[in-house]
């Protein structure tokens, strides 16, 4: 019984860690919007700065354990490098999807595809179909995502290359799902701080060529630096450390559902900080998303495939 209680406590701790991750990621949109207005940086360049700042902060914090990080990387170079490259690439593809097809298509396809693909892979691996609770949770979460994203899309948003944008969004969703599944396996034997340090460093190096082409110069102003530090430290270094810690006890598909709190948090911040209206579909979508999250908390074991 004590072992069962400990496992249940660890599972719920993992759910909490990934839920907090989704909320922290939800603050990214407002920060990116303010940075683009104040600096003119492209989304890819902002993504590079975000990962680079996170990597520098984490390398400074783990300076005394650099030998351990190098040893860990040498012990399992392929999955660790794939996690970092995936982190950089699915961000770049998402940013491209936003530019080519608009925020709505990019968000619905990339974030919506990830939990579906992760659940499909886990079902195939377990040779068992998901249970009714898992399917109901997934449907409620995806419906909430569609309602929130469609209602918060700005009217008249340009979509210069919708087909390319759709393909980029699908690639981003596939990359996010694959990276989550790979990093979940790696997280079982790698400390969260070590995994976050390696993945953000590799991710920053992956995005560097794209960012250099787009331009990386930033005006040195207090508000700009504060926004970049928030993106790098809070939404990346802290958020991904929590994400990887939570993946130790949470399946990839459940993690992908919980991180759908990102668009809900972004919508709430837009209402609170940017004075945007709160449409009824956002309220309904938020209720559906929160219901899906509550289901994973109330029955975490039954939500799994086992």
C-alpha cells in the first residue's frame, strides 16, 4: 500500500508539473506580441533568443556539473540530440505556420495533432485501444482548443500561403508529439535540469542559422530585456524543467492534453492585459479544456492505457 500511495503521489505531482508548464507557456504569446511590436524581430529570431537565453542561464546554474552533462550526452547522444533538435524545429515550423496560414490554423493543427498522434502511438505500442475516459478527455480538450483558438483569431489575419502553413503546422504537431515521446523515454534516466540544459542548447544551435538570416539584433532597453528574460528563464528554462520532470510519471498523450492549457492561458491574459473581449466560445472552450484537465486529476490511473 505505501508503494501504491507513493506511485499515486508521484503521478499527481507529474500532472501538476505539466499543468504549470502549460500555464507558463501560455504567457509566451503576449510576450512575443509585445517584442514584435517593440523590436520588429521575427518569430524565429525570438524563438532563438528564448532558447539561447535559457541555455546560457542553465549552463551557468549547472557550471559545477558540466562534466556530468557531458557524460550524460555521451551515454545517450541520439535521443538527447533528437530532443534538442526537435525542440528547435517544431518551434520554427510553428512560427512559419503562423506567418503563412495565421494563428488559428497553426495553433489548432499543431497543438491539436500532438495529443492525437501521441495517443495513437501509445495505443499501437500497448496493442490496446484507449479507454472511454481517455477518448472523452481527448475529444473535450480538442473541442476546447478549437473553440478558443477560432474565437481569438484576429479578423482579417493574413494567410499568404495557407497550404504551406498547413503543412508547417502539421510538421510542428508531428515534431512536438515525437519530441515529447522521445523526451519522455529520456527523462526516465536523465535529471530534468540536465535534460533541459542539453535540449535548449541544442535547440538554440538548431535555430541559429534561421535566426541569423532573419536578423537577431535587439535594442538594449529595459522593457525588451525583461521580456526576453521572461521568455528565456520562465517560459523555457523553468517550464521545460517542470515538463521533463512531469514526463517521468505522465504519458506523452496526457502531457500533450495538459499543455493545451497554453492557449487558454494566452486568451485569459489577452483579456486581462490587452483588454480584448471575452467571447462565449472562449468561455465554453475553457470549460471543456478544464473539464479534460480535471478528468486526468480525478482518475489519473484510469486515464492511462493500462
